[in-house]
């Protein structure tokens, strides 16, 4: 059960986090039980129920519109019945409320005028629509796209929900809108991918995606490459690009990153050169070829993967050696956290001064412990995982741009891993490619703290008439800056 949970949601960092999650769940249930008992007692005897002391409430969001509901005071005094009353003030209690979404039909009326001099007819041009010949507005299209790819709601579930609200929209209609909107958003998807490929360092990872093929589901792949320069002090906005492929063959990342060279942070599991991947034609290995043009990709392996394998052996007190190894790796991550956000030069200096001695001791200690273990032991395999990739794991000592982990790419794939339980499979290869394109936009919004649905609604309204030379104005961080206005 725990292994399945880790595969779906990602590995937990340590036993303490698992314990905290369990305690938080228990606390949530206890709070609910107490509130239910108090409410039942208050219903039975309102005056006899003592008020429970509660922590101070956080204020309700200032940006929300306020609706004032005035409860009229009595016209006569409650004590003497007099009617000569004067207002002393008022008490106000705020409650948070949410109304169901409101559907409407927007009628675009274009008036016609005839010139009395020449009889020519004048009329405003027809407004542009995000979907050619479609009847969906940009806000509705954004809701459907964000629901399918951001909240993992298949179109048949959305169709059923809309029907309950009194609006009948067939699944085929929604599918047409999704496909047409993806085509409309294509230039922005390409712009995000160009921005990602302009980085000198990328995080890369992939995950399985079931796809319907000849009446049964085949296992395809969804690849992600994340640009995030913030750990090394970069100011360029983060972004993510996704690609779909039917197989995990090495030709796919070679095509995705054709013409690009730099540092690739990736799971070193895809490393046939170390004899640790069963398929020598899979993964990123071809990118690390020194003869590659325009240049080789520098391999940066992930210490988080090393730590997880060691932690699996250390948990529940199985192996004191693994527990000590985890503590040594944690010391390296402490140095990484201390220099997070600093420029590459400062990161490199800290690595040489503080991390290099720790790594030298760790490598010697791991070799010593490995010599005492059977090759079939799980701990031996975990140690081999680190020792056979030592060069890639220590790239951050030679290049200050490199990070210690590939968590950025794993976070970018977490939504896909959760979502595929809802949508089960892609209907076709074209559907997989379309999903990759929309995921590119939605995940880039999330990385820049932009609401994907609000952004999609805005750009779908603007894109048909927007100059192609100014596509950058619609990209996430620039859009957010424009929406907030001057500081």
C-alpha cells in the first residue's frame, strides 16, 4: 500500500513527514467529531451549551466583493415600548459565501446603417471568436480546459455536471471545443517551449500514460522539461514544456532537445552506460554522447533518488547503516538549502568549501560499507545506485548552475500521475499530444503563481486579434504583472 502511494503521489522525505500527515488526518477527524457533538448539543439545548474557545480567525480576503445585508432594528423599544429611537451604531458579522456559477447567453448585436447620400450599408465587423464558428465564449472554453487538464475532470463528467445545472452540452461538443482551443493556443505553446529551450539548465523526467490502441490500452509516455533558474539566482520566469510519445525510446528526448546543450537534471535510472537500465535504447543516454552536436548535454543526477533508496532501507529500523547514510545525505541538502537563490559563483564556492569534504567522506564510507554486503542485498543495490553515478551526482561541485535534485520535474508530473486515475487513458496519440500542449500552458501558469483558468480566459479572448510579434505579452508572468497594474 505504501509503495503504491509513493508511486502515485511521490516519495515522502522521511518518517517524520509520514507521521505528521497521519496526525493531521486524525486531528481533522477529531475536530469534526467535536464540532458535530457541539452542534447537536446546541440544537437540543441552545442556552445550556458552553462556547468553546477557538483560535483567532484569519480575516476574510479583502479583494472579495462585499454584499451588505441590513437587518432592520425594531420600531419600538423592547423594554418600554417607546417609539422615539435614535441610531447609536451597528454591529457587523461577516460570513464567507459562494454562489453557484451563473450561465448566460451573450448576444452580439451589430447594427446596420444605410447612408442616405450613397445608399451604402455600414456595419461593425463581426467579433472574433476563440473557436471558429463556435458558440462557446472564452470563459466557458477556459473552464472546460482547466477542468480537463488542471482539475482532471474528464469531459463526460463535465457534461453531466453542466446538465444538472440546466445546460445540455454533449461530450462531442466539448471535445470539439477542446481540440479547436488547443489549435488556437498553439502559438503560445510554441512560445513557451522556445523559452524553456533558451535555458542553460533543464529538469527532465517522464511518466507513463495509458493510450487506447486497437481496442486496448497501450503504455505511452509523457515527457516534461522544466526551466527554473530561481535556485541559481536567475530572474527569468520558470516554465515547463511537455511532449507525448508512444515509447520511451532515446530518439524522443533527442528530438525534444535537438539543437540544445546545457545541464540536464534527470533521474540517473535512465543510464544504460552504468548497466542500470534494461533497455540501452531508452531514456536520455544518447544526449550525453561527447560527439553530439551542437554539443553534449552535461548529466546531473538526482540526490533525492539516492536518498529515497537509502531511506527505504532505513525506515522501521531495518538498517542502521542506511540510516547513517540518510543523515549524511541530509547534511549535503542542508548546504544546498543555505545557498538556494544565490548566483552560480556563490553556489560553487559553498560546494567546494562545505560539500566537497562531506562528499569525499561519504564516498569512502559507502565503498567501505559496500564491501561488507552481499551483492544481492537491497542496501547494496542502493549503494551501487549512488557509486556508479558519482560523477553525475557531483556535477554541482564543478558547475554552480546545477542542483542536487530533480524535484522540479517530479512536481511537474505529479498532476499527471493523479489525473490519470480519473481520465484512465488518452483516446489517441493526437489526444496525448494535445494533452502535452495544454499541460505546457497550465503548468507554466502554476509555476508563475497565475490562475490557469483566468489566464486561459483572457488569452482566448485576446489571441484571435493579437499581433503575432507580441505573443510574449500574453505569457504568464508578464500577464500577471499587467493584470496587477503598477506597483
